[in-house]
C-alpha cells in the first residue's frame, strides 16, 4: 500500500525507484493474492 501512496503523491517512476531501493516488488493486479487460498478466502 505504501507503493501506491508514493505513486499517487510522486508518480509511478518514483514509486518504482523506491521499491527497487527497498528490494520489494510492486504488484498492481488486485486479483493477485498469494495468501487468499491459505486463509480460505476463495
């Protein structure tokens, strides 16, 4: 969610740079949820 806020405030390029620096991946697909099945959400 922080990446979305950074993208909203400063633009997607800045969010991508921040994500790379923090070594995280930004997932923009709302249907991608690796924990949904583990928690019985579908």
